[in-house]
C-alpha cells in the first residue's frame, strides 16, 4: 500500500474518503491507498521536510525500532527525531506499537500540480 500526498481541500478529501469507504464496504476494492490532502504546496513542503522524508526512508529500510535507535541511525538529536516522529504520526505516515515506530507504506507519492501553485 502507498501513501498519496496531494493538494486538496478538506471537503474534497472527506468526499473521497467516504467514496472509498463505500467501495470497500461493497467489496468493489480490497484496500484503498492512504491519502493526505494539504491546502497548498507550501504546506506539503513545510510538513514533509528533507529530514522527515529521510526518517521515513530509514524506518522503511530498518523496520520497526525505538525512537532512540532511529535517532542513532539518522545521526540526529533524539528530541528532534522525536518531534519529527510525532508529527509524522499525526499525519498518519508513521505508526507506533509495542516494539517501536514504523513506516507502514511501501511507497510515498507526492502530487504537486503546476497549475495553481502560486495561488
């Protein structure tokens, strides 16, 4: 499964989520991709910083691990990694269980349309 990041209003994202849930319940699809919508490209870039993307990549490559082990693997300060992990969890891109944190997606797609980016 992949996570898809795109520019979309909250209303549009809600409409898509309801449609996907109905299709899933009706057996028309097995599983829908995880989608996140941001109001602007600037917001996407502010949330998905280079360090947060590197954190996701490291989690994908290394599997479930503690935030301490993740900070060590990244060569970064624990509190900075902890903050990034918290934000990525709030976005739904990182999950926590009894063994630590993990990135549940195989792929991350970021869609930034060229039309309307300056608006």
